[in-house]
C-alpha cells in the first residue's frame, strides 16, 4: 500500500543483513527531525538510547543470535506508556519531567522482539480528547492536511506512522483513541480484545476500557504487532490467560466465502453523505470477496456515548487521584497546607478537559447519585454487551465506518460535546471489550484535498484473528482504499 | 433511671503475610522509611494491583475460626480520600461484597458477640510531622488488613476489652495475625451510644484509632460518661467522629456528620471478582487447629489443671504449644504447667533475658521435660531444677550435662553425707539436747551447716535430716 516498507518487510531486510539497524535508524532519526515542523508527532525522541540499541542489535545479529520478529524495527510509543528512565508525561503538566521508574509489559515485549524504541508521541492529556488538541506540549498535524487534526488521543502515534516516520507505533484505545486517529490519518489501527495485551505500565485512563493498541501502515503489521504484544502478564489481573496470537500468514486470504458481516442501519445515520458512499463501496468490496451482508440490530449503541462518558469519567476521576504532587511530578505550594498543596497542584497543572472529566467522574460516583449515574451506566453497558452477543449469533463480524467523516479542522470542535460525538462509532466496541480494527476505507475530498476514511471491523471477544483476517483480505483485494499520505510520499521519494 | 451503653467495635488486624496485599513488597516492621516499596505501592503511574493469594488464605482462616460464612465470590472496591500517605488517592477495600459475613464469638459470661462482616483491605502509609514538613513512609502502604465489624452487642468497656482479647487470641492462634499492638498490627475503632433500658438505639459516636486495650477501655468509659452527662443535662448527642487522647484520657471532636467524607466507592476495575472455591475453603477448615477456648477447657477437664493455670498457658499459642510438648514428653502435665507458669514466664519478663517470647528461648520443650525427669529420678531437687532452668536461659547444653557441670546433682554417697553431718554436729550440743528432748524440728538449724560442710555440693535436705537424727541417736 505504500512505497515505504512496512515493519515486516523492514524486519526481513534487516534480519537478512541487507542493511544495518544503525544506518536505518540514523535515517529514521533524520526524517523525524526534518518532519518535526510540519507533523510534530513526537514529544520526545531518544536518539542515544535508540542508536545504542541499534548497535547492540547489529552486534547480536553479527554474532549469529536469532533475530526477533521486530528485529531493528523502530517503534514510536504514545507518551502514556512507561519506559524505564524516559519521560511519559501523558500530555499533562502534572507529569512534566517525570521519568518512569519501570517499563510497561507491552514495552518489554517489544524489546524482547528486537524493536528499537524511538521516542514518545504527543497525545491528548491522559487520553482525554479526539483531536490531539488537549495536549499540554504539542498538537500533531495531519499528514494529509496540516490544518486538520490527526484525531486522538493517540495523535502523534498515528501521525508518525502516516507520515512514514515509523512503520509501527503503539497507542492506547479507550473509546476509539487508536481507531479514530488511524482512520483520520489513513493508516490501520487495532484495538485488541480487552485484556489481550497487558496494561501494566500503561498510565490508566479508564481501566475497564484501556487497551494498548498498535498502529501500522499494513494489516499484516498489526497482526505481527499483536503476536508480539499479546499474552498473559501476572502483573495485570485483567490480562487474559491466553497464549500470544499467531504471527501473520504469508499471504492474505483471497476469498471471504461464507463470512457473514453485519451492518447496523442505525449507525449509518451518523455518516456524512460522501462518507456513506465510501462505506457502501467498502461493503460491496466485502461482498465481492464472497461475504454476505446482513442487517443487525444494535440500537443500544445509540446510548454508547452516554454510557461511556459516565463509566470512563468515573474511572478516570479515580485513576487521576494519585496526581497530588506528593510523590512525583511538579508541585504547587498553595497555601502551604497539605490539602492546599494538593489542591493547587491539581488545580494549576491539569488542563481544562482533564478537570472537566474529573468533575464529571466525581459527580457520577457521589453518594446518593452513584446508582442513578454509575449504576445505570453499568447496567446499560451489560445490556449493550448482551446485544452485541445476540448480533454475533447472526454474523461473524460487524462492519461500520470508524468515524462519521474525515479529519476535521484543528480548532473546529471547541464544544466538548461535539468533540465527544467524534467517538460515536468506536465507543460501542470499547464498552463491550471487543477486538475492533480500523483500516483505510477510501477517500473523500475536503477543501480540494483527499482525506482518508476508516472502515471498522469488530468481532466477539478473543476473536482478534477474525478481524485481522477479514481486514487483510479486504486490504489485499482493494489496494486503492489506501494511499501513502503526501508527507509519506515525499519521504519515500527522498 | 439508669443508662445503658451500646457498643460496637471495628477492629483492623494486620494479616501475617510475607508480602503486601497487591504487590510483592516484603512486609516488615521497623525497616528504614520507604525501603519496602515498589511502583505498585507507591502508586507510580501505570502500575496495577494483583491480589495476594496468601492474604486470602489467612483471611479465610480467620473467618472460619470466627464462625463466619465465607462468600463464594468477593470483590474489591475503591474508597477515595485525600491524604499524603494514601498513594493512589484511594484505598482498595471491600465495600459491597466482602469475603465473609456473620459469625462471632462467645464471652466467658456466655454472651454472644455477633460479627456483621469481615473484609480485606490495604493499609495506608505513615506520616510524621516535623516542623513545616510532613514525612511520608510508604513501607506500610499496601500491607493487608482484615477489618472485622461487630454488631452493637457490647455493653461495657470491660466487655469490649474481653472481646478484643478473645479476638486477638483467635487471630494469633490461627496464625492469621501477629496482633502485636505495639507494631500497630491491631487497631480499633469504637462506636458508642447510650440509652435508657428498653429504648431504641440513640445517636452513636465513633472513636477512632485506639491502639491499646487500656485506651479502648478508657475511651469507652469517657464516652459513656460524656454522653450520659449530655442527656442528663437535657442536651443531645451529635453524630460525630472523635479521637481519643491517651494523655488526658478524653475524647475530642475530629469531625461532625456534616463533614463526613464521601468516599465515592466503586468496584475496582483493575481487580476482577475473586472466587473463593468452596472446596478450598473446606480444605482450610479441615486444617483448622484447636481454638484457645477449647484448649483451655481440655486442660482443666483432662489434664487436671486449675482454670487459672489453663488460662495462663493458653493466652498465647506458642506457650500452649510449648506446654503441650513438655507435658507429652515428660508425662507430667501438672509439673510442666508449674515450671512453665512459674519459671519460664517469669524468666521471660526478666529484662536481663534476651528472649522476648517462648519461641525465642535457647531451649525447647524436650529440655524442660528432661529437667522434670531429673527431678522425678531424684537426681536433683526443686532448688536444683530452678537453678538448672535459670542456667538454660543463658547457656546452651543438655540439662543432664549441665547438672553435672553446675554441681546440682544430689550427693547420694552415705559416707560423705555422714562425714558432713558429723562435722555439722560438732559443738552443737544445744541442738542435740533439744532433739533429744523431743524437739526433732530443731535439727533444721543444722542443715545449713551440713550444706556449708558440703562446700557447694547439692544434698537432699530430707536425707540430711534423717541422717542427722540417726547420728544424734547414735551419739548416746
């Protein structure tokens, strides 16, 4: 789908010794520096760490040691993933300067697979946002149109992949934070089944929703990434006791005969006109591969946003309680008392959206209101899960657009509710803990520029392999649904 | 008309696990500040809790000993409040679905004190205030606790103290908790109200963080008096939380009802519900040993000990275990009881003795059984046994060997005894005359002289007495 190699191709070249990891990495670092101005994906680059690591990998290969499945592949990490000794500020002033004292489970797995950690990417503060604009440190621009958002909250990770700076990045997806930016940047992103990848070392936003999620320019790279990242972790009690998923097969499935895919008509109403046309084209492409389209009832998905903004804010308000200035991060003195110090630190250092979500979450858990808000949301979440289960009794995968339309302009969605609605199509699968993948699904034009759209596939919990298989078949059958971004094209020809 | 008190207790006991409730950090008292910590118990961003299996085991063991019903499934909740020694900004506890409910224990009077529930939770850290600074030590953060909550079944400070003592005994016996109050392993909150007999319950007041039996007693007595005085004066009691000041023996307002915190409880999404398989619970039940009350009764009934001695011996499990081993090895339970209650427990209180508990003594039950056997065999007398036990406190060695080393063995050689007796009789005509006049007791005055003549070697006083009498008779 692109002139730049994907992770799998790059790994094969490096493992075969056709290029050194160090030289490849040096070029990657140059590109990242050159594109800082027009993309601005990275919050921090780790050139010394990365080069040291690259040399180590080159030495190991020369010594005849086996090459891991991500041998030499540079990977960008969302700045909410802990790497021992590195910044992981989560886009928040409250963690400015903090360096993680340990590494995340997912990060350890990347390293064990031979990956090179390149740097930390910008994000909406703690994941609170769908455009990247809620970061305290920098807002990435969309490689398709610099005036537009990359989506969010894994904005920098999506931008880095779409701009051709890295073949693979990690983000985190709580309500669509990987799928939505993947769609808006024209790349692929997979939110695995909840619990498939360890959350240990992922700074928590909504603990019952958070998933460490890869972004890449090809579906097989997502498959590769999942095979590296997935697996049990005794340090995360919600991590499933499942063996890691399978590495990608050599060839994409040629046909999808017998596959039943479901479309919920109610979800189509949210789509902008030309986006609807692209969605229908994508469904037609699946049918052309032999799959059967069915209509499913998923009317509870209509309440998903309401459920989500109760559950996620409740959990977030609790998870963010630890940022009190006592043990790490900057501190504000306030009136000098303990409570005053905590109040000043939190009041001055959290951004507006973080404050809004903490207030919302605190409110829905308040004694006397808790059952009406949090309790009702939990019950509704169970009913939504049940409706998904019924739908999956009739179809193998569900298909929808990833977003109602293409990337919007930076600054366009100042109203928080308008911003929250950006997640309307991604939140349902999050609430149900389902594996859901966004892959490029064609283009629409805005302001004279082509902008990518995403197509979202979801499957029952633990059936990550199913969405990957369908996505891979579609990607192979309809290469025109994806294109390198203008920035990536410039990189490829440079 | 009189007033009666209605009292309920909430007791926090630290479980005797090796590691903390949600991380692998060691649990140890007295370590330098912040040396037993990790990303989890210091709430580093991204760190997650994983529940400790051993904590569940000890918690269930305690629940079974207290006759509680263990829930097939329990869950952890988050309880939010802001304080510098609460790293996450919430405490992980069990609010809606504790691991057990019901149960209770019976006081000596036969009164039943019912438990509402017991739940598992983590401890917070410790804060010390020094000048303008607050110093936080997180070694204790995440240490597992069980909080047991009684019904308001207690009616006096004395009953509350008795309940606490019985609870402590059971927790120590089962090994669930060390209950060392000086290390903060047992802490108590008290709920007190007073009413006229027959009335419905009146407003209750909570007194927080009592860490001694004496404090519990004083706080309850003070609170009963305070509330009674308020009502007698025509006033009312406010629902509030008070703190006990042990220096002055009074309770003081901590916060009123209007300042009660909203803890915003909700199920901890990081910890899936925990299943307590009935087969596993039954396995723990089958391993449960004899509880202190049953032991006490058995000592009186089948070993013939006095209720007092039985009580002293069972107050601590290690003492009772030591006693049982000694009694079994020596086949002399009464003697074992005597030596332990008198010599051993007294010796342990001696500040010169290093051992603080019976487990730390440099000798074991078989050594004490050997001492008892030496007395039985007539090799030493009770004075010798006392000296021997005193020696065992400080020096290693088998009692039989020590007896010789210390010269405690009674001299049985008749010719030597006779020699010493004759020496003792020299110049003691007055005593001899008294004895001859029928005052045989007068001979006692000579025993000291015999011992002196024996020059430190042990003699059997009765034997010496008999020989002296015989020699006096022969003198004619």
